[in-house]
């Protein structure tokens, strides 16, 4: 499955707009020291969990980097021109479908 930057941005905008929480103004005469509370829906909790998982995931997969580095260094790294063309066309189709 291919996911483009545009798709990620659309999802982020959608979740960002849904995740905003409306906070009621404190009524006059409310007890001093009262605590405001926010209760997230199940969906809101799932979104928060997903965001935490994304933040905890490293940007660079070091095991992949080392594997590729080793293959390049030893001259065993091969790229299929057909696979490259397939990926390029797939990306083009995904990006155009978002317009």
C-alpha cells in the first residue's frame, strides 16, 4: 500500500479538526480551586494513542540503513528497473487521485 505526503496531510488535517475540544467557560460563583475536566471519546483516545505511537517511532530505521549500506559497500545491491518504474507510476496515480 502506498501512502503519499498529501494523504498524510489530509488525514492530519481531518484528525486535527476533529480532535479540538471545546472548553466551557467557568461559571460565575464556581468554587475556587475547582478542576476542569476533559473527557475524550473513544475515537479521540484512539487518535491520541496513534499520535503517541508516531512520536515514539524513530524517523530512521537503523537496521534497514545498515543492511542497505552493507549491500552497497559489497556491491550486492541491485535495483530492478521494472520495480522502480512500477513505484513511480503508482505514486503518480495516488497523487493524481488526490487532486
